[in-house]
C-alpha cells in the first residue's frame, strides 16, 4: 500500500462538515444509532466511489500500457482542478458571510431516522477525493483481488474520524457532553476554513502527482 493512498484516506476522514453534523447529532440527543448509521453511510460511499474508478481503470485494455499511465495522470490533474474550484468556492462563501457558515439544514439532524442518517452519510463525503484514491489504486498496477483489498483499507482509513464521536459517546456517555460542545463551537466557526484549506492542499498535491505522471 502506497503512502499516497494513506494520505488520501487521512484527507478524506478529515472532512470537517461531517464531523460537525455528527457532533451536533450526538450533542443534541446522543442518538448513537443514527450517528453510527451516518458513519456507515460515509464508509459505503467513499468505498463505492473509489471502487468505481478501480473498475473503470481495470476496463482499460492491457495493450494500452503506454498510454494508461498518462490517462491516469490526466485524471489526477482533473481532480486537482475540481478540488481547486471547490476550495475557491468554499473560501469565497466564508469571506462573503462568515456568520452564515452553518447550513440551515443542520438544525434538523437531531430528528433524523436511521435510514435518513445513513443516506446523509452517503451524501456528505468529498467524492472527488475518493475518486482520486481509486485512481491511485489503479496506478499501483496490483492484482484485482489486491486492488479491492486496498479499496476496503482506504474506506477504513477514510472513516476513522467519522466513528470517533460515536466511540466517545458510547464509552463515556456522561463525560462526553462537554467535549462535544467544545468541538461543536470550534467546528461551527471554522469548518469552512478547514475545508477550503484541505481542498487547496489536495489540489496542489494532485497537481504535482499528475504532472509527474505525465512527464515520465
């Protein structure tokens, strides 16, 4: 497993919007089942997104061995552009109105069912990063079985922080309330800044990675 895949997994799990939603859900009502379902939905979503790119990569004929690395490098550049645009949009929204940083629909997370929570978890992941992770797995040219193991490993790494609030509340239901409130206050003020910086850093990383692949 490459360092690149680990890095993309850690970048995926660091998404602050999901953490804000999970913290709000648990801080308001300690709805463990709903928060767990949301984390499971997140894991499924990033795994499926990465797996879809792996499938597309495996469909490229073996005789295209000379052009395949360039094609995959070009995908890295495409993902870099998309993440750069997302970083710019998030930054502009925050600069335009810092006080309106929290989406209005977050007020309803305390009343969601398990099924809706799972669906929300599938909707929240930064899908472009998962696509980039699938592209990284394809670039490793491993056997099909190994590639799917790497998809699972990526999904696990990319979900570490998503399950952290659930584990915290389950382990310390009484003592977790104050910590969740502290996290909530910080995330409400800074989640857009963190997200824009995360997207910008990943955009530069994929730009360098894709450029190197095309130059070989």
